[in-house]
C-alpha cells in the first residue's frame, strides 16, 4: 500500500468515527507526533554541550 493510499484510508476511517471518540484520537495523534525519547535525549545532550539550561542545584538548593 502506498503512502498516499494509506493516508486516504486513514482519513476515511476518521470521517466515520463518532464525535465522542475524536478527542482520544487527537491525543493519540499528538503522542505519535511527539519526538521519540532518543530524539529528546540527543537534543538535551546538544543543549548541555552548548551550555543551555539551568543547573538543577541553582533551582533546588534544599536538596
């Protein structure tokens, strides 16, 4: 199945869903669209090397 055909089938299925299930579908699509854990870790490591962010000890001095 090609990508365009698959997208068409997904859109048809979404159109058939009852309105009360659309919000949970939107949550799931947002989850799928979020960066993976690996991507988030790689970004955090780049930020750390670039000296971006705040040291947690400066924020929580009571620990």
